[in-house]
C-alpha cells in the first residue's frame, strides 16, 4: 500500500538535483526554490540558514525508492 505523499514531476526533479548537489546542497533563489521549500515541509530536505538546501535521511530514502526505483 502506498502511504507516502505524491511528488509532482517538478519536485521529483528538484529532489534528484538536490541529491546530485551532494553535501554542499542547493542555493536558495533558483527556479526550483518552491519545490525545495515543499520538500523541506515534507521532511525530505533541510534548509541551512537562509542560503542552502540539503537532503535529509528521509529524502535519501525517498530518492532511492522513487527516483532510482531501488528497494528501500
């Protein structure tokens, strides 16, 4: 049974870009900023100060299962 909130295509793309950015994260003010803020609200990303987004452990798991299509 599917029990995770649905991610729009734009938010899945933002989650993947966040993964690709690594430990440095993604800066605020980019075109995917609204999606990164939405991911933060879902617990998949974390905002450091007011300048960068990084991926949480929950975001890592969601990326693995939804983007990479691997078992959890």
